[in-house]
C-alpha cells in the first residue's frame, strides 16, 4: 500500500487559516445580526399582543359595564358583583387597596381609575388565598376571573374615589398621562 503525502507550505497554511477565520467571522456577524433582528421582531410582536389584549379586555368589559365614562356596572355587572363574592372581598380589603392606589399618586381621575383597576387585578398574586374564592365566583356567575376583578375594581372606585380627591364626573374631562 502506498502512502500519499501532501505537503503544504507555510504560506498555504497561513492563507487557509486566514480564509477560515474570515469566513467564521463573517458567519458570526451575520448570525449576530439575524439574532438582533429576531429580538426586535419579538419585541414588536409582544407590543402588538399587548395592544390586542387591551382591545379584548375593553370588549369583554362591555359585558358588565356601560362603555361611556364614568363606567358603571350594568344589570349583568351588578349580578356578577353580588354573585361572585368580589363585593365582599373588595369591601374587606378596601383600606389596603386604597393605600396601594395612593402610593401610585394619581394626579387625575383617569389615572386613579387605572391605578384602582391595577390594584384589584393584582389581588390573585398578592392575596393567593383568595384566588379559589374568586375563581369559584367567576364560575358561579358564568364569567372569567378578569371580569369578576373588573366588577370589583369599579365597585372599589365608587367606594374610594372621593377619598382620593376625585369626582366620578371628572373622568370624562381628563386624559391619561402619556408615558
């Protein structure tokens, strides 16, 4: 059996290594750019989903509350408030929830209402022992947990709005602070 030997000189080796390194560098740069573009696309996609979630929440909210400002529970919303048990939860937690809202320092009625909605929507995370009761209330009234919490937030708003220094009628005359 004959052995074939290929001799590569120093110049050929340097050229081969240089071409390989440059090729890998180009591929790495392209890969980094592609990953950056994917990250940007994911960010845009997340933003779009959040916007659609807000639109869906608005549409769902119309099941239990009038769409004009200030929103008030309609007949079905009042049934959800009473039948789900959220009214009692809100009334028992009223002072603690009002304090959370005050810490956000809302400067107008619109922001105050949003802060109230946020405080109530956080109850399942901040008070996990209440989650089963909220879920049972949602089941018993035929709505989802989000609508039960929305009914609770509108009830809380009506209970504490004046204490925050706002009138319900002011909701029509203020815009949200744009951040």
